[in-house]
C-alpha cells in the first residue's frame, strides 16, 4: 500500500493551539485501533464510553485519522468504515451521527463529523468499526473537540479543462485541473474530488494541491456521454470548507460524441393518446377565474394574484403583471414556470410584456413561511418522487402540474392586452420541463427559453448514465420525460446548461437537444452546476454554443 509521506492535512501550530480537546481515549501501546474482515460483515475495533458531562449541550466534533486497505463497496451510504458517535437519550431514543467514509485503499486521512449534542443525553460512546464491508481499517488520534468553524475567508477554487470546448474522442484522456487561491495567491490544502461518468463508473479521490495551488485528475470514456468531476476544499479535519455558508467547490466536465446521444428508454407507445385524453379532461372544466386579488402597483405594472379553475385537485395559481399603460391587443405574453420547491409564485414583471408566473402546485401565493414549511413537511413532502404514484401517469404528481400549466396558457390567451400572436415560455430546472411540455402540447408558441432542464432522459440511468437527482424510473414517468415532449415542440428553443450539473447531468440535456426538431440553440458552460459554483463567472468561463 502506498502511504503519503506526510499526514494528509498538516495542522499549523496555531490550529493545534486553538483545538480544545474535550475527550481523547487512550489507544494503548499500539497507538491505534485496528479492525479487519475477510468478507463483508460487522466487526468493531473499539466501543469507547464517553463522559456525558464533557459533551452534553455542546457543539462538538468527533475527529480521527483513518488508514484503510481494500475496503469493499458499501451496500448503503451509512455502512462502511464507521467513525460514529452514539448518543442515547433518557426517553430511549438514540442518535447516530457519523463521519463520511469511502471504499478502497487510502493513506492516513482526517475524518470528522460535527454534532450538536442535546443537553439531556443519558450516555454516549464512540464506535470504530467496519460494517457490511470487508477490508482493513485503522484509527488513530481519535478525539472529541469543540466545534470551532474554520477560517476560510479569501479562498477561491476554480478550474479548467485541457480543451476549451470540452469535446473528446472515445478513449481520449480528459485532463481536469483545479486551482486554489487565497487572497489571489496560490494556496495549499487538499481537495476531495467526486468523479462520475456515463459509463457507470464513479469514484471519490483525494488530491494534495501542489506549490502552484493546483490538482489534476484525468478521466476517459469509451462511449458517447460525459465525465464530470467536482472538487471540494477540505478543512484540517477532512470536512468540507465553507465560505459565506456555501461549500468551497468547483466542477468540470467533458463529453464524447454528445451529438449522437439518444434516449435510454423509448417513449410510451400511447404517449400522444394519453395527452389527448388529459387535454379532453381539462376542457371539461370550464375556464373560470375563481379569484383575482390586487397585490400592488409597481413603477410599471399592476400585479394580481389569480386562481383559475382547473382539472384535478387544485386550481391554477400565480401572479399576473399587466403594464399600467397597456392598450388592447398591444403586448406579447410571457409565461414563467418555476423550479422544484414549495413556495409562492415569484413575481415577474416587464413594462413591455404581459407576464404570468405560474405556481407549480396551485397553492396560495404570498403566504407566511410557516404555511409553506407545513406543506413541505406534509402533503407536498418529496412530491413527484413517489414510486407508487409514478407507477401510473394519471396518479403522478406531474400530471396535475402540466394540466395547471396548460390551463394557465389557456387563460392568458383571453387577456385583452395580449397581441394575439406572441407567446414566450420560460423556465429553469423543473420549470424548463414544464415549458417543454406546454410547448409540445400547444400551438402558437413563439419561443421557449430553458435553463438547466430537469427530468431529461429518465431511462439513461438504466444504461449507465449519471443519475443526477431525479425520481426512480417507473412506468408512469415516461409520459413526463422532458425528452419525450421535445420532438413535438414547434417553437424555437434556447437552452443554457452546465457541464458539471449533478442534478441535471449534461447527457440528459444533450439528449433533449438532439430530440428537438424545431430550431434550437444550446450553450454549455464549464464550471456550472445546477446552482453556480461560488467562483463561477459567466463572462470568463469557457462556453460552447451549438445551433440547429
């Protein structure tokens, strides 16, 4: 086994002086604890009681250095090499916070988990173990310390690839270089780099930054698709460094023959027939404004909160902004569809357009935060992700969403100020999915503008493509795959997306682009995740635009 000559992260003298140790168990003459398993199972290296009075009611960090060899893949995220603090409460409940862990072979590496310890714990212990894996793990310098946030001010993590357009041939090496500076100068430290590819392979690496503040990883793909790498700066305890409440991260990506990518699963044979039935059900509900509340008057617009009758459990809800000086048949229309989440519709206004911002849920807008939190913890918890609901398209949550989106468009066509011709649809992420669906199921759309489109190529995961963040593929979801709507869109489409988007991976975006038959423009940005990385600068980052 190759061991780094230095501890993975060297604490400075100042850092060591600042560390307040609350509890440090004695490992004995060996100076460490060790555990081995020839085949997957559970074996403890140590179960160490912790004096409750030292940690109760405090913010602490359980920290240690771990060396491991040939640790097998873990079946669940909570299995593997265990550095865990077990907290028992007087009422019989228990908590099990544990440090993140990895498979494979690693040199001595810092690991830690931050814990806010309740004041009422009755007992506590440290568990050092292997769980449901084989291999060897060693633990040293195990301790519980006061959790003092690391000072990460001035750090900036960026990166680049060795090809501006990030296009490679099959089997060709992709070189991803990450750069860390502090106050503009090269900085030292370690990066955790998560890598994944559309060949089904993924791994997590640790790289020490060189004197120039750089670390390099290379990837290859033998087939069409994308490879991505996301680097996170680590603190001296192996935890993600943060600045301004955000992890200090950057991501890069590269692709092979993206223009040849096709859907991982065929669309349902009755796709069109299904949507004919759904539109018929919508038409059976008369178009009627249930509520129109004046919200406010801005410099340019009058803004109203609307509810409109719709098929399904909820009405359409959203904000309509009408320019104050609008004359009959004088203005284009723009409809905004929103991303994933539970909140009121976002107010949008433009003195030169009618704008309608549609709430994806048909819930109330402008309510107190407690209203949305209650929905997020109750009725709308993890909406759209139910395997049971997604077994059939009629019961999928997204069915009601699209019907409300279609009814919103139908209503907007009745506005007297609309010019009768121009309709622009816009949305990001989940809103981009809604935009494509409405454009596919409607005539007379003038343009579609998409940001980081979601729910693309849901079947791609079955052929090894990067999963991203999406529901499991169930029979009913094929009727809502953004890709399956794409070929039915007649309006011009513009798409902006990231080469390192771990929610909506670039392969799905490219399958969407390839499936469009209408004129389309796609811009892929290097260094862009679903939400941009802290150091992302759209003006300077490499970007490539494709047109058809």
